[in-house]
């Protein structure tokens, strides 16, 4: 009987202890592990364009992030951002940290923070997808303004990546150049025959333009021109280049609607005009002449008066030399 009572008492104590442990476990607040969440977790950008990801360390049960180190890892590359990026547990990173080295493809980023009071790691990575830079090769033909029998063909590249290339002698210009490549120009006539082809290599440049001078263009013909640019080297996969055709009809008498040299009118010879004195000189001469005439009239009148006076007195008249 005593043995049975002891067994029941032991069972009750064990059950009570288990129940108390369950109650305490439910009532006690859960201690969440520190983690890092990314916003947005996934995004995409064209090669060479801006992208940015924000991260937040949670929970913020501590407010001192000065004594720690924040690092990012993608593939086999780890970059230490230090603690300058942290503000209340929030940070950001982007293309300004990895420049243009982040090539076409899908890149996963993980973050880790080690501080004096806590450590935190990201459980879900940030995924950034880089797509090829869209580059378009356009071609135009224009008649030579100095010679109507010739034409100027210009091919150039356009697109977001090309538009941001600087045309200056900057210290960091080498990081913002289009990679080296090869231009190939093809011009065909209305029958599909190739009438002009040209291939030129171009080094890495911030102004990817190709100009060709086409001499003796057949008159009265419709041509179709297109140029392609092929990037050489490892960076070719970061670009998607397409070509745009351009149609152009030359003038029947020469390219661009100009006239042929034989029918070009000769310049008109301009004969020098006869000398014409200025109006002011004419009036000055007239004024001097009038003054001289007036003086002659006055002298004549004085002489007449002298002759009359001499006749009246019988004296000989005085002769005045003018």
C-alpha cells in the first residue's frame, strides 16, 4: 500500500513538473536569432547601369553598430564594407561597390555582420540579374557638299551604355570605354549586289563612330547600307549588338542631287564700279565755286565804282590787281 502511494505521488510530481515547464516555455518570450533581410531581394539591371540593394539587421535589441564589420560575399568575392554604411542597423550596396566587374548573369549576395554585441547573417540571399547592354549600330549616307559625285557614310553606336561614355581625358576614363572591336560596312544596290564593303578595327573608345568616304557613287541608284560592330575579348558577352539598315537613293546627275562638274555654272565676273565721288566732296567743291564767283562779282562792282568816280573828278582811276 505504501509502495502504491509512493508511485502515485511520484507520478503526480513528474506530471506537475512537466506541466510547469510547458507553461513557462509558452509564457517566456521567444529569443529570435539576429538576421539580415534584403530589400528588394531580387532585381535586374542592364550591364553598366545602376542597381542598389538595401539590407537591415534585425532585431534591433542593441543600438551600437560602431564596433563591428559588415561584409558582402558573391561567388568567391568578399568585400568588406566596414561600419560606415550602417545607420540604425540599415545599410545599402550596389554597382558603385562592384563597378562594371559584375558581368552578365545571376549573382547572389550574402551579408554578415560581426560586432561587439551581436552577430548577424543573411538567411535569404539577394539576387541581382545582369542582362546584356543593348547597343544599336545605325548607318547614314549623306552627299559630299563639296563634290556631288561622292558621299559620306557614317556609322555609330547608340544605347544606354554608349550614351554614358565620357568624351574627355579623365583619370577613370579607362573604366568607361566601349571594348575594342571591328567595324564591318556593307552597301548593296537595288539588285542586291554588294557595291562597297569595308572592315576597320577600333580600339577601346568613348566615341564609337566609323566614317567612310565613298567616291564616284553611281547616280540614280537606290542603296541599302548597314554596319555591324563585333566586340573582341572576354567582355563580348556583356553586350547585345544589333544593326539597322539605311536606304538611300543617289541623284540622277550625281550623289545628293547636286549637278555634275561639267554643268556647274561658272562664277560671274564682277567688274569694278566706276569711281563716284562722295556726296560730301561734291557739295564742298560747289561751295568753293560759289564763294569764288561771289568774290569776282564784288571786285567787278568795286572796279565799276572806281571808274565812275574818276570820270567825275577827271582823275585817272586806280587800278587794283586782283
